[in-house]
C-alpha cells in the first residue's frame, strides 16, 4: 500500500515494524540492530522533510502547520520536551577533539557530562540525525559483551565551517529506544494535509 506521506505515515509504519518484530530481534540478539535500522529511516526522513526548505518534496512548505510545530519543538529544552520529559538518565554530551579521534572510544566519553537543562531539542536531534545519516555510530558493551551504550558523532561547525572536532552524544540503548518511540508519537500528532504524499 502506498504511503500517505513520509512525515507521519512512513514513521508510523516503522513503529509497527519496531514493535511487531521486537521479540524476534531480542530472541536472535539483534534488538539494537533492529532499533538502528528503524531509527535510521524513522528519524532522518521526517527530520529532513520538516526542516529543509529546498527538499524536493517541498513538505516544509506544504505542511506549514506541522513544520511550525516541529520548529517549536526544536526550540524547547530537550530534557523537558515531549521527546524526553524526564531526568537526564543516561544522556551525556561531550566534544571529541580532532587529535583524539584515533584514541579508543572508551576515551571519547571520559569528558562527556550529563546533558544540561538548557540543551535544545534541535541540538540533540541534529547530532542523532547526522550520526545516523553518516554512519557515525559506535557502541560500548557491558561485561557480558552486550551493547549497553551508544555513541553518536556529529561534526562540530563554527560559523558553518567544520572545526575538525566532533560533538558527541552518548545514551543507553533503552533510553535511545524511548526517544525513538517518543519521536514517532510526536509525528503521529502532527496535522498533515491529505494531499501531501
């Protein structure tokens, strides 16, 4: 069946896959892979369509009310937004200097600190989107070699130019999955004109 749109219908179907196949993925030890596969599409595609003025779909122009709600969300503080709305939990932010890129990933997170109360949604979503779109994702296992934490990288830009450093977010698998579901729930509540597809 064709998609009604890629802002709401597509990620809604992604959520269906996430939930319908979760038990099977867990049974096969692939729950994180399953989550990343869904997040890579369910976050990056609607994000692009709601934020990019020159996207070929012209969804930002066609869905002005939805784009406005998204812009309002992006301007909110992440920890108190509808995407999170609880304590910082496992979310941490840091900066990895270009000279430290070749060091072990365990070193990258040594200077990361809990996400501050004034971190905006746009900053968090942009790092996640860039990490997913460019493959800048790393994982840290627990003592049983199970993936426990996720590291997400995004190029640091100063006045539009890449500094050589990377912004870093680290989060537990459980908390990232919660964000993904909250993101899809936010999209479900947007008003999309029926002619958009």
